[in-house]
C-alpha cells in the first residue's frame, strides 16, 4: 500500500494516477470497479468445495473474510460518493484491518480456529494483527496511522465540518471532504485494499486446499 496522501493543492500524485485515477469521477469509477477482484477471489476460494462435502474451518474463515471485505468495500465507496469523510476513513481503517487479519492467519495457520464464526470466540487482538501487517506489508504502517487519525475523535477530523473564510469560521452540520485530494486518496486506497485483500485471500485459499483442481490438459 502507498502511505502518501494526495492532499493539498498539488497535482494528483503519480502513484494515484498509476491506478487510473485522475480526479474524483475516475476515482469513484475505479473504486467501484475494483470490487470485481474481490468477487474473483471469492469464486476461486469458494469454487473448490465438492457438493456434499463438509465445510472445513478454512472455508468458513475464508467466507467470513470475503464477506467482510466486500461489505466494507461497498460501504466505503458509498461513503465517498455521499461526501462523508468520517464514514469513509473509518470504513477504510476497518478494511485495512481485514486485509491485515487475512495476512496474519495465513502466516499463523495454528491461529485459524480463533477466527471461526461466533460471537464468543477467543479471537486475536487487533493490535497483534496490525503490528504483524506493519512488519510484512510495505506502506501499511503509514496508511493505517493516517486512517486511525481520521477514525478517532481528534483534531485532524475537525476541518471537515468547519473552515475559515475571510477570518470567519464557517460551520456545517454535515461533514464534507476538504479541498484538495482527500476523496481521491480514499478512492485510491479502496483500489489498493481490494487488490491486496484479494491477493491475500487467494493465497489463504491455496494454503487451505480450497482452490479447485485445474482442469486436465
């Protein structure tokens, strides 16, 4: 993941343009379309179970990760489209946590049962999961830190509901993205998270024997 925000009045950064994003319109188009890579990962990971077979633990955990990633992806795109930065960056933070969780369980298969569905499972502490991702995924630490600043009630989030104009503070009851490229950055992070999560999901599926056998010949 790229941890460089596309803020201020500068030109849209090269890393964002490399994703096919040049403005908010193309950003939303790419963010919406990138859901397809999650769907493709789901087809690969869920298509290998034979009819009548028992559902292995890996299958159940994969299904949970996939559903969570798809739901957060759709919710984030909707929040960007609605111009709500609070919802956008909070959902992106949860999306990043999901990608980190897939990586953690893939790298620690003995912890798989802790991720089985159920409200009372032991789970794995989220700090442990994100710390592992910070060591393994380039750019994750910086991106996650920025998202956390938006997700928490901190000073960084205040300007989205107020701004100075001619020495007067103008306030609005509804939040909005600041001038600059905050919304474009959010779209770029959606695309990157979709690609990273789908890649990790397929790796996870392969590790647990969920992928369908390739057709002969």
